[in-house]
C-alpha cells in the first residue's frame, strides 16, 4: 500500500514552522511526525503539501493510496484500522478526517459516498504551535516505548548519577560524563554519537538527538526535546529544538519551540509567564491576530533560520518568523515578521540575498549545501510574508 501524509486544515495555524516544511516533518517527542508514521507503518511515505514545497517534498501516487492527516500522531490501534481500510472508507475523529482510501482513477473524492469509521480512542493531534511543547511530555513517552522496545541500552557510564535506570536509554556512540540523569519524572533518551558534558542535570521526559551536545553545567527540565545536530546550554524547560539549532550558552528557554538553523545568543532569556498570571495570547498567522492559547505558560516560537544576539529578551508569547535577526535592549514586539532585522528600537527588512548568504554560510559549517531548491523556497517565503513587513 502507498501512504501519503497531507497537511490538513491546520497548516496555517502551525506557521511559522510550516513555512519551510510540511506538517509531517515537524518534530514532537523524539521523532518527527513522519518518522513516527513510517516506523509504525513499516513503509516510507510521501507528502501532499504546498506547491512551493513540492520540489523538496514530492508526492508519489500509485494505483491504491491511503491519505493520512499528518496533524495526528499514530497509535498501534489506529495503525491497525488504517491498514485495514478499503475502497470508499475513511477514518474520522469527531468531525475531522484522519485517513481515507483513494485510487488513481478517482477524479475527485466525495466523502458523502464514503463509509465513515469513527475512532473511539483518544489520539494526539497538533492543531496549534503551542501544542508542540504542551503535548511533548506524552509524545516523548510514546516515542521512547516505540524506539526502545526489545532493545538494550548502552550501559550508564561510571560517575553518572541516575534514577530509574529502566527509563534511561543511551544509544551507541553517545557519551555522558559525570552528570545527573533523573528519569523518575519521565524517560530519558540519549541519541547516537551525542555528548552530555560534565555536571549537567537532566530531568525527564527528555530526548537528545543524534550528534547533539549538552554543554557543561546545563540544567534541563522535562518535557524537552533537543533534536539532532543541536548544541544546548544554560537552563531549558518544556521546549523543543527541531534540528541544527543552538542555544549554547547561559540564559533561559521555557515553554518554547525553535525551528531548524536557529541560534540563541549568550545570556538571552524568554519569559513564559505574564506578571499578572493571565492566560497568554500568541500571534496566529491564520487569523492574522493574537489568539488565545488558554495557557498560563507560553514562551517563544521561532521559525527556521532565525537568530537573536546576546542578552536578547523575549516577552511572554513571542512569535518570530523565518530568517529574522533580533537584537538590542528592551523587549521587542511579540510578533517579529519573517526577514526582519532589529528589535525594540525598530525593524527594517532583511534583504533576501543577505538571508541566503547567511544561510549558505551556516549550512557550510555543518558540511551541507544551501542549494537552489532551498533558495527558491526561501524566495517564496520572502514574497509571501512581505505584507507583514510594513515598517515605519
């Protein structure tokens, strides 16, 4: 069977992270959503997404296909139902479609003719950006069980303090040096060839991606995910770094999500709680206004390729778009548009050629190429987000 992950109705609500990638390639827990589905299904998947992303994330359609809404996270029982789908059948949770069967000779899909299969069990769905960190605790636990089932961890090295050995999994090539791993509050996963330096203190649930580094004396509270090829330091709580991003110095990051290729300057901090303890509102690209999150704790949402200088302060519930550079004293506005350059004193437009030049240099440091395909995607995002850069 051919499985295709599609963005669904939540794609705009998940901006700025979905400017540069499909919903399926967002990371929550240990794995990306795509990796979760592929591990459960035992098959690779392709993607139905925005036209400007299709070159990088193409869709492969065959005679028989099952379309899966990528905002839902898989479970064993859901996988069984999906694998049993027949022609003109669709799985629903409440009023939203999770998956449906199609064939290449269907001119259009008319769900009025489909048999509706209602899913009874609770499943995790990512509807908003803040769901990524809010649901990360449960997502890490599910991924930990999925990845470690039937496998044996590398031994915990001498000199490492730990609680709940059975909920600590260390992959081959990883190093943990004279640190504390407390899995009494949730599992701890240490990825391949990663490094936890001396005197770090980690409370689960926690995931450290392959080839990532936790610097000396770092303090990490769950539920936190550090994706592959990241470097972290300072203090982090209930946050996600998707991949290739750095928060390598002192400073606080809490209830936040960083995309890929982000960098947080030394001694930068974000607030995750308003002084009056009120519920946080967050910029929503779908409605183009600040939306109620219903959360008392909500920090920073930063899109791919964005950065901040040393000693930057982010207010509670701040959204930073793609390829933005934030610097200066005082708190910048709670919404920083993509390709912005500046801070509390004001912003100017970050020219697309300069943004591409920086991205090229950043990827070169990791031995990667920012190729023509990536440049076209960034050009499209620059044009699409121009309406937000009405700086005066």
